[in-house]
C-alpha cells in the first residue's frame, strides 16, 4: 500500500491512541469484515514501527479453541474499537516464546494486580 494513503488514513481516523500499544498487553479488537463485526482478544507479542503510519502489531489469541496470530497495521481502516484490557510485566521486546508455552507456563503477571498489593 502507498505510504501517502496510509498516512492519510492514520490522520483521518485519529489513530494516535494506537501508539500506546506495546508487547505484553491484552487487547480487545473489533474489526469490520464486509458487513460483519469480528471480535478478537489476545496478547500483543510484537510491534514494528509503533510511532509510524506504516507500523504493525502482532496479536496472538484463541478463536474457537485454536491459537492464531494476526498482524494488524496501525493505520487499518476497518478498526471499530481497539481496547487495552490489561498489561503484563514482561522483560523482552518480542514475546515469541509464548508460542511454545501451554497452560500455566503461558501465564504472565499483571501489572495492575501488582500495583494493588
């Protein structure tokens, strides 16, 4: 896609709030596909160029019992809602190791719960 078109979408849609998306956050995404609304919840495992119009973020979640990863551009015109539900304590910029973890090993510690203690 042309960078000028992406930049125009970025400015028109007001995607400045998406700049806050970082690895280790649990996000809820509603996107419009055709005439349907698709809901997806997952953890952000990677971001690429978050302050830029042609940046992307990768979300790993579960749909119908199957783990999937979706790559979303920050200037995606079909976003209806993007919500940050929780933030986890992480020590790496890329969370690829979560792909192999299952069950209790895949649990992360919430920053919100740590602050309340």
